[in-house]
C-alpha cells in the first residue's frame, strides 16, 4: 500500500517555511511517502522540489498549467472534472462567482486530496496558511479534507518535527492495519 500525502499551501508561504517543506518532502520520500500536489508556485513547488519525480504526482487543472510538464504531471480529463467539480462546488462558499478556470483549479484541489477519480484519498495534508486560517485555495482543500476525514497538519501552527511525528504515526498505523487511522487528530 502506497502512503500518500498532500503537500499544499499558499503561494505566499514565507521562504523559511518553503525551505522546511522541501526538506520535509525529501524526508517523507525516504520514509516511503508519495506526494500529491498541484503545480502552483510557493508551497506546491517547494514540496515537489523535495520529492523525487517517481514519488510525486502533480495534478494540473489543464495541460501545461503554470509551465509544469514532466512524468509526474497529470492533467484532469473531462470525465475526472465531471467527478471532481461537484465535490469542489460543495466546499466553496461562492461557487457561482467562480470562472470556469477557477472551478478547474478547485477541482484540481479535490484531485490532490481524493485522487483523480475521487476514490483514493491521501492519508494526510501538510500545508501552510497565514495564521493557520482556513482561507483561499488552500482553505478550499482543507474544507474538502475535513469533509472526508483526512487529518491536516498546518505548518503555521505546528513545528516541522511535530508534523513529521504525526505522519510517522500514520505510517506506523498503516503498517499495522492498512485501513487504520490513529484516533488522535490535531
């Protein structure tokens, strides 16, 4: 069983946190974790820099998004968008005001968390948002995670060591029982 995590966060993540994300992604890759991210500048890119290409998947709302290309990039098909758009719509407070492109970006957030067919959720989310708030595109992803029982570890309120300890607990629980998730959540 492959353990996956979502590495996401604000484009305006502070440089020191971006560096920690890259180091954390490399450590998690050595521990057997596979990264799901979204190809955005900032946090997404920092996580991707730390994870080897074979251990990361960058979900893109359309081919070539943000200049991203490579073997780790997966663009969402029309069928996958049809599956993911309703999930995104249900978590967005002002869906009707979103342009078609923004809707695809939010569907991409759902893919990062739930897989492109919404049937393979990640085990955890690692992110950074200003002040630890649920806001912006990352906030959208955090609402989807909450709705699907996926624990989220925000580096704005947790030190990297604490995040790694919690992910290690998830990995250990998965090794004991593939469907188990530790009862304690942040």
